């Protein structure tokens, strides 16, 4: 399982037989658009954690070209389904076996509305299980006690956590989240895109290291393998 960081909260996940794209906000992200050409992205599925513009901006253009199935909460799936896109609706606590593995839709504490202000349902995260590996993609979220439920069912190989603060968890809460989910390998995202969420990389890595965790901060376009 290879995970490529496409900036902000966008991820490209290559599995044995399918490719997943998470929260594509690329063309509107100056840092990402210099590195990533969205016309080269041809995912089989697009996972959407919530409806904010910095997570859905490129969903329509990529899905139209690739024919990808959009997986999200019921409201977001309905929104895109009404446009004619292929969708798979989910909701909190629900799990579904796809042709690439299994997704479980889990709680996130945030807000969710489309750029026009219409309702985007409740935000969430995903636990992806494929080829014996389990990855938690938290989405935009605060630290929540619900995270303690995750290791009761999943032995995580990697957790992707927001660390930029202001709109989501910051570093200190993300360290606690790593403890809650009992995961020692963390990929940080949702940081440095704009001023509100800029972080000190060395300080962040040091705080995780002191807690016995490893924080990975990937350069744009770079990957890690789980």
C-alpha cells in the first residue's frame, strides 16, 4: 500500500488492484498545483471526509474524467449522485467491503458545508483495511474520546492525522490522539497550506518522538509504503 501526499489533506493511495484519492484540493492550492497535475490522476474511488472547499475542490473534474466512484456520507454522496456521478453513501459506524478492501466510516468533530453554504452532512474519517493493513484517515477533526474505540477493532499500521491547529487538532492534541488509537506511526496532514495552519516541523517531530511515536511529514508528491 503506497500513500502519496498531494498537499493539504489530499492523498493518493495505491493498493494492489485499485487507486483511491482522498479529499482532492489541488488546483486551488498554489503549493500543490506546482507539483501535481490533476489531469494525471485517474483514481477508481474518491473518498471525501466532508464538504468544505479545501477538500472537494477537484472532486467533480477528476470524477468526470476518471469515472471514479465517490465515497462519502449520505448527504455528500447524494449531492454528487444528483449530478450523475457514481457514488457509494456511508454513515458513521458503517462498514462496507469494496473490491479493494474494507472501509469503515468513523466519527470526526468538525463542520461540513458546501461552498454555497448548503448542508454537507456530518464530517467523518475512514479506516481503510486492505491486504492485511489498516490505516486510519482522520479527516478534519478535533481530539475526541471516540478515537479510543478504534483500537478495540483495528490494529493500526498507520494513522493520518491533521496537525495544523486552528481548524483541527494541533500537535499536542494529535500526540494524545496517537495514544488513544494506539498507533506509533503517524502521517501528518492539513498543515502549512496557509498562514493559520503553519507549523514548526522539527518541534512537531520532537513532540511525537518524546511520546514514543514517529511523525512523518512528506514533501509534496512524495510517498510512503505501508
